[in-house]
C-alpha cells in the first residue's frame, strides 16, 4: 500500500524545478528481537510543499550478527518553510530487514527537524517499525534559487 502511495506521489510530482532533493546520513536503533543498531545513507524528494518521499539504506548489527535495513517512507511536514527553529512531521511507510531475522515491517514515526526550509539541518524521529524505532541524522537540501516554498 505504501509503495503504491509513494509511486502516486512521484508520478504526480511537480516540475523538477520545484522539487527539492535531499541527501543525508542516518543512525537508527530498533527494539526488535534481536535489537538492531545501524547507520547509513538517506535520500529524499519533496514532491510538494508539505510532502516528502524518502528512502534509507542502513547497515549494522542485530544481536551479534551483521544486518541491514531499508526503508521507504512518505512524510507530511507541518512547518516546511521554517528557516530557523524546528519543524514537525509525521511519516509512514515500509521497511525490510535482513540478517538474523529477514522481515518486513510497517513504519509509523513522528519527527522533528531543524530548519526544514533551509539548506541543511538535523532530525530526530521516534516511532514503531520492527519494534520501537529511534533515528537521528542530518539532511542537506538543494533548494531552488530564491526558494520561499512551492
């Protein structure tokens, strides 16, 4: 369902001059059985003023074995143009995990990000998806010249 929704957002995205690509790094821990601690790369695309589609690829350890996690999320941003202070967002989607446990999960999370309308900022997310889920990271955005939002 989330993959179909992500496809609909991408297919209906505005002209590329209006979309905002994002790249970043992320570290994540989940309280699954066994617990997972991983870090990796993040990529996102703001498909409208308040929506973002993101993907993350992480590698780490689960129990005492190597593991990986991939995520595809759709975000809804409450304060997308703030250049100072923090903005809040919610996200949902799917995750797949490989390692000691090969499993898929539904992910729901709430996040706070610094300066969502600026070229870069940190983020923190808490939610569920393979147990309790906590993620922290940093995003860099390529904003169009004179960007004030879409």
